[in-house]
C-alpha cells in the first residue's frame, strides 16, 4: 500500500512540476528583439537590443521609462535584457580605447548630456544591478541631438568613413550618438597575417591581394613585398607558386615605392619575358 501511495505522490509532483514550466511557443513581443550588424573596415559591430514603442508617451521625460536627473539610475538603452554591443577588434569610442569584446550599454541622462557606459559584465536583466565600479570598462559623456521621429527605439549607423562611423540610439525625436573608430591599417594587416596562415596560404591571389592592399594604403610595405614574393614563388618547396603578370606588377610597384630600383628592373625584365 505504501508503495502505491508513493507512486501516486510522485506522479502528482511530476505533473505539478510540468504544469509550472514555461512553454516554448514563439509569440510576438511588445518590445521585439533586434540585432543590427555592420562592418567598419574588417571590424564586425553588432548591437543586440529590445525595441520598445513610444505609444504616445513622453519617453524622455517620464522617469518610469528613462530615469532622470535627481535620480541618476542607469537605463538599459532599450527594454528587457541590457542592450549589448560587440566589436571584433579593438576600437575607440569618442577617442577612448576599448578592447574587442561584448559590452552592455547603460545610459544615465542629465538633461541633454548623457553618460554612456560600456559594461564588460553584459549578461544583465536591464540596468538594475550594474556596478559602475566593477562592471564598467568605459564611460563617456555625449550630447543628445534631435532627429526625425522614431516610434520604435532603434540604433542607426551614421556618418560613415573608411575607419569611422557614428552609432545613434534614436527614440521619439531624440538621438544619443557616439563615435566609433578603428585603426584600419593595424586591424587589416593583423587580419591578413592570421588569414594567410589558413586555407588562403595556398592561394596566390590572397598573397597578392594582401600585398596590393598594403601598397594602395601605403602601409606595411616591407612585409607586403614578402607576401607578393610568396604569391610568385609559392610556399615550402615552391608549392602553389604562380608567377603571372598580376603579382609581378604588384611587386614592381612595391619595389618602386621602396626605392629598390635594381630589383625593380630585374622584375620588369621578368614581366617582359613572361
């Protein structure tokens, strides 16, 4: 009898446990999750946030939505989990260095001046428990701008150049912008060095393209000469060698820029005899 009673109790407990679990149905959310991705040079930038609607509210002046001065409590820059931003390489934010990685974005308003914090502890629900002393890698101050009305909070990528862009949080008619910069030459050359050790090591085109990029950007020229020679002569025991008019022309241009005129003349002769 005791055994039967134990089995019945066990089934009841399991049933109650299963009923208490959240289901896995996919449903629309009031503040849908958005992931924005951009490339700046070769630096991958990703912003992951939940986007609330204005819905007729005065969002920037309602302390229950965005905490105001006099109550300097960080805001999550969105809804639900804290907004995060990821960088695949080191960057500068408003001229301050920030290491590659993922960071929670937390914002403290003071009229139209906003403190934007980048927290390496980024797995947080909202901004309720962010510890500015322990969690935050970088704090900057920026001024808000007016913008075209955005009913749903979003992040825009603005004012792009080859090594710089502005990321702006836009909601209602206000934008909170911050500038992101990369060291283009450094990040690209470091990427070449890594990629040329993988499958690209067997592609003459990859070695030539890496050398050409350095040539066109007037950087890392001595190593670029090594790379174009690898394109021409191949690797170990000449494997994947491919002397052709494209890599010879790259080499000639590099030698000219490096002032190696005798070697340049020899390479020009090679090209004529090809």
